[in-house]
């Protein structure tokens, strides 16, 4: 009995020492620069969001957030690198719906989006704009649907690749309305946009910021915006909800995540800083220029949101007949 008590006392003492050491480390976090992995090349939406948020969060935390672009395999390389990094709060991931929700259901990735990551908070949310080439005789969603039903399979829609977020929003439109459009995949959203601008393809979904100049110059026609409200960047363009298609109330999001075993105290601190950041007018203004808005929640609510997104887009992937490679 004395031996057991002694062991228990030693174990308790060791546990208290470990807790005390961890608490001190967490209270001093961050004491050096934080690496933020972006699983895409510089210049894309994820990278732009990361640089805007990273600079501001670094100022609040008193340490630099260093953006580390690790592109490749449709985001899988950088995302896996983040998942397998030390869970000490000094390596984070800024990723979005493609890396966390779509890729794991379409291609074989070496990480699990739920098991391998601890949610910190979403950062930004944006919507998709449906645009068409001016030669297409449709100036509203209803006109496009009528035209597509009259010409099944003759209208092409462009995207950044099979299974990309842009292609899946188009597939959601197809399954919701019963229309049949031909998918033309390109190597990225940029080439897809240029294909529609040139008339090589006729239709596409895109992020607002990427096509806004071409809408203003009348090289593209904006028909509708996903989401519940109109964009201040294009106040005359209606939403799909206004057009009676509530199923198209969807968008793209970007979030801050950490390796799954990162201490809760560090997660809570980072979450509080993101919430604080979202309330600053300058951050909101910078996001709005990119066609996004601040989007935050608690880690628990964000984890539940990710599971809902996995289910929602899993149904779209199945309906589109896309099978994991």
C-alpha cells in the first residue's frame, strides 16, 4: 500500500510539473515567429486571405506570421505537411473548403480533415458569382435555365478542374434545376475565366474579385450571386435566393487550423485574436476589396460546421458521379 501511495504521489507530482510547464509555455506563446502554411501558390484567394490576416494577427500577437506556400497535388502536399507538424502552436494552416472538405472526398489524401486538425476559427467567407459570355442569350438565371433545357449538353461551363469548388457549384446548379451543361475543366480558375472571356466556354462560377473587372468592362455578364444577400461590389446583381434557388445559398470559406494535439489554451488564445481581428474596420475593408467578409466562430462550432460541409458537398459529389481516384 505504501508503495502504491508513493507511486501515486510521484505520478501526481510529475503531472503537476508537466501541467505547470505547459501553462508557462502557453502563457508565453508566441515567443517566436509562427509559420503559416498555405497549400497553394502565391496570388490565389487562399494566399491573399492568409497575407491579409497573417499581417494583422502578427501585429496583435507581437510576433510575425510567416506565410509558407507549399503548393502541389491540389493542396494536399501543404495540408498534409501542416497536419504532421509539431502541435506546439508554431505551425498553423490557413486553408479552405477545397483542402478540408472537397479533396478528402474526391482524391486520396494522406490526412483526415477531422482527425488531424484542431479548428481555431474561420477567417473569411465569400460567395460565387455566375457569369456568362455576352454572346450567350441569357441575362438572368431563369433565362439560362430555359436556354439550357432547350439546348441540353450544348452549353459549356468552365471550371478550375473536375472536383474543384467552382465545378461543384455548377454541378449543384445542374442537379437543382435539372439542366444539362457540358463541363470543360481547365488548369485553374484563371485559365477557366479567360476561356469564358474569349468565348471558348460560355458559363462559369467564379470568385467576385477575380472577374469583377471583366464584368465592369462588359466582357462578362453577371447573372447571379450565391448566398443570401447581394454584394456591395455588384449591388444590381441578384442572388440565387431571389431567383428562387435557395439550394445555391453556398459559399467558400477560409479558416485557421492547427495540428490536432495543439494545446487547448493556445487554440483559445488564437481564436480570441481572430475574433478581435474580425471586429477591426481595416481588416473588414481589406477583405471586402477581395470580395470576402470576416467570418468567425468558436472552435467547437467551426468543427461542427466542417462536418456539415462534408455532408453537404458529399451529396453533391455523389450526385455528380465523381468518384475518388
